[in-house]
């Protein structure tokens, strides 16, 4: 299945497109909010394992509805070493199916579903990780990339 070709602003207000990653594998992860416990755990795991992704020529991008300024603060606070993209209208989030009903404290609401996609060099989605648990997620992705 072809991945949605987004065009979004990163933490430096620079436009980033899926097409920019054509020819290499990309881990694209969707997360609810900067600087919250689960999102921080997940982002720091991607940071901590960045050498393993680089060794496999795999790029990492995170997407949330947060602003580029919020992403910049999050990156600076935790020394993240990959781009975070801002999707304020949730166009890409919805196109990837990472938006839907969530429950918290007995209430149901719409929001970002923690989901990750591995997109191949040809722009096709190779693997989808729905309902991600932040703690072991990055190791799960890396194990799935063996032979890459």
C-alpha cells in the first residue's frame, strides 16, 4: 500500500515531505503530545537507538498536532536527534489511520492513536504497528528490520 505523501513543517519551520525519503527506509511514528510521559519515553527510545537505525540506513520521523515551537522545545529538552513534524489539521494523521476514538478516565474522545509505520524505499508501507506501547516499541521495530 502506498504511503500518504505528506508535506509538513518540522521543528525549524522547514517543510519535510515523504518524498524527501525516497530511496531509503523510514520509520514514521504518530504520537499524541510533546513532553508527556508516554511520548517522552517513546521519543527518547528512538534517540537512544538512533545508531542502530542509522546503521540500517533507516530514518525516523515523529508526527503530532503540536506546533513547530512545541517540537523545538521538546527536542531541546530531551536532546532528540530526529525531526518532529507538525500536523495541526491532522490531515496526515487521519490519512494514515492514526486518528480515532480513545478512552481516558472513563471518557471517550477523538485523538491521535499511537501508531508506527515502516515505509520502504519505494514509498510503500511495509509494516504497521498499531496500539503501540512506548516502553518496548523501538526494540520491536529494530527486530523487524533484521536483514535490512
